[in-house]
C-alpha cells in the first residue's frame, strides 16, 4: 500500500509540473518581446535626390551613419550639375521615386506642387527658426528652405573704428549716411573712403540691378502681399533706391563718370586693400576676403538701409533655392521614414555638423555656427527678431534684359544726378518690368 501511495504521489507531481510548464509556454511572447529601449525594425526607406554635386560625398557619408544608427535604408542620388530638373522628371516616373527632392522656386512649385506633401505640423518644420525661405501654397507648406545665402553691406570694423565709429552707431539710413559722409569728408586725412566703387560693368552691375534693386521690390511686395511674379509694379519705393544709390556714389573715391567701366574686381580690390570701409556684396565673398589677409574679427555684414520706416528692425537680405519637398505620392511608411531622417539631419550633431560645413547657415534651432562670420551675422539678426529682407528680385521677368535697361539708365543718372535722369531710371524700372513681363509671357 505504501508503495502504491508513493507511486500515485510521484505521478501527481509530474502532472502538476507539466501543467505549470504549459502555462509558461502560453506567456512566452510577452517574455521575449523587444525591450522598449531598442529601435523597432524600420518599415520605410528614404530616397534623396540631391541638388548639389559638391555635397554628394557628404550626403553619402551621412546616409551611411543614419542607416548604421537606425537600420533605415537611405539612398542618395546626386544629379549632374545643371541637370536636376531633367533627372527629377526621369526619377519621378519610376516605381521607386525619390521621397525627398528639391523644389526651389515658384516655377518648380508649379511643376511639382502635386508631389509636394504639406509639411505643416511636422517635427522638422517645428525646428525652423524662420519660415521666410519656405514655399507656401494656399496655406500649405510645400517645401522648406534648409539653407540660404545673404547679402548686405560688408564692413571693415577696424577701419570704421579708426574713423571713430562702432557698428552700434549704424542702425538705419540716417545714421549710415551720417557716418559715410563724415568718413568721405575726411578721406584724405584717414587714407580711406566710405564706399568701394559701385561699378556698372557687367562683372559688377548685378550687385545693383539685382541685389540693390531688391530693396524697393521687397518693400513694395511686402506692402501689397505679392507672392508670385506680378505683371506690373508701381515703383513705390524707388525714392529709397535713389537714397542708397546716391550715398554709394557720392561717398566713394571712384569718379562717377568711370562707373560704366568699373569692374567687380576693382570694387573688391579697394575693400581688400583697406581703401574703403563699406562694400555691398554677399556671404560668398567671405573666403576671398580672408585669403586676401583681412581678419575675421574685423569683418561684419549689416543691412542695406535706404530710409524706409521701421528699417531699424531689418535684417540681412536672405534667400535660397535650396528647398526640401517630401513626395506626397510615396507610401506612408516611406514618408514617415523621410520625415524622421530630415528631423535627424537638422537636430543631430552629425547632421548639423555636415550642414554647417557644406551649406553654412541653416535656419534651424540646433544650427552649428559657421566659420563664415557673415552667415553668423545673418543668423544673429534672425535670433534678435529682425525681419528678413527676402529675395523679391527672384520674380523679375526676362531678368537679363530688364537689368540691362536699368543699368543703362542708372549709368546716365550717375554721370548727371538730375531729377530728369532719375525719371528715366523709374521708367526703366517700372515700364520695363511690364514690357519684359509681356515678352516673357507672350
């Protein structure tokens, strides 16, 4: 009997253990699930059609880094120089089209707007410090400007100090005019003048028929809410254009009658050689100025002041055609993967470092400082809440012909600064715009 009882007890224990084992087997999936701290397997992929050949290797390296960190596939294809639109058209027709591409201006938006996802509410848009470079259509943010260039008045701070002034003394046209006229009046004593020559030779005239002309265009378009190329302009701020042009040519060592043949190199050379305090140009000039021996700490860029009310709150003239768009026709998984990649690029150390090295300033909160002090000046104005003077000249119709007419009239006026000659500048500016719009649009 004892043996039989022991046998029955042993059998009961075995059955009990077997039952417990069955219960554990049912709970196994919960025990072996992926810990919350691990990155889940990627379900989407990224295909970036890059716009800039010079940045190809940097993008390829960054893509590899992101894939190594996240497991998300990132493919980067770079279009040949001058072939982006052709390449984009070909790639968009494929089954695996770009998920991230370039849509840089109003014309590109007309061509590719249906492919541009509305980025409103996305994390990457929330990281931007300004929306001034974005392309918006009917309230939808279709493309975001991820880098930009800037132009303004470059200043040699060392010469300015020698003349008895600091940057803080210049806050608007009135103060710029006072400083420039004083320096010009004492140029013989100081050994330098206020402005470098405002050459109207073809190598230099674009600085004024394009960049300086942006000032009256920007303020007119701002007042009138213009967001696309208008058929006509009014020239409402051309008196302000005259203000700054007169200041340039009245307070420089260059003869006004010589401006038609004065080149860009002459103007740049005068500034590099310490013969002028002020020089209108852009961020792209920085490397050449440093190579010429100027010190970074002696350089700055200030806004182009022209006497508009409230211009104390103006920043630099900034713009870009480097804008990202996300393919709205991609799968939901690929769209999310692309948005995640964009966010990482503009927030991570790896991404922001590459962007600073390759593109200079980027309008995002985590942007790294650039070695180019002009870029840092542009960012500083934005950070201080100054309004950006955007590139209204991008709307110019039949641009080369319109500018040539303006330059011709400006040259005649410079030689004889009469009201009648300025009226001819206004005619070239306003009537010339309407004429070239008609030529361009048939």
